[in-house]
């Protein structure tokens, strides 16, 4: 029965690592960077911002960039702790669970910061700009073509 238990533990560890890797890829490559580039393009190229709006958007973006980098650092740190915990015990123990929770917390905080960014930018737009911006955000969140 020992070989079966070993295979089960290895399978569990690989499944956890695959899940964490998938979440990391989604965060880094698919959701935030694509949305930011597209929103950035729309904000700066399609909304016809005034000089004052551009300055305020730049301030919002600088603040968001700092917060995003901090959350991404937290996720990398949690992933490193997760790798350590898995390699130390080779089982789903409290240390593995704690590292996973830390990663999920940082990812949730990144999502909150992104929503704050969107709402802060929206606040400085005029009504016509908001309509275009809202339609873009809604299309992105509902996976429609924009």
C-alpha cells in the first residue's frame, strides 16, 4: 500500500502546483495585463481626455501601478513559500494551506485594486466618456467583443 500512498501524495502535490501555476498565469498573462493595456489604450486614445483629466488619470495609474506591483510581489512570495512547504513535507499540510491562502488573499487584493482603478478613472470622465468606458468594461467583464 505504500507505493499507492506515495503516488497519491505526488498526484496531490502536482495538482496543487498546477492550480497555483494556472492562477498565476491567468493573473499575469491573461487578465490584468491584457485588460490594462486595452483600458489604457481606450482611456488615452479613445476618450479624448482634457489636459486636466490626463493629469488625473496619470496620478491614478501611478498609484495603481504601485499597488499592483506590491500585490504581485505578495503572490510571488506566497508561491515561494508554497514551493518550500511542498518540498519540505510532500503533503497538503497546514504550511501548504497557509501559503495557498496567502496567494489567494494577494490575488483578491489585486482584483480589488483593479476595480478601484476602474472606478477612480470613471469618476473623472464626463458623461459621454463614461458611456464608452462603461461599455468597454462591461464587454470585458462579460467576455464580449469590444
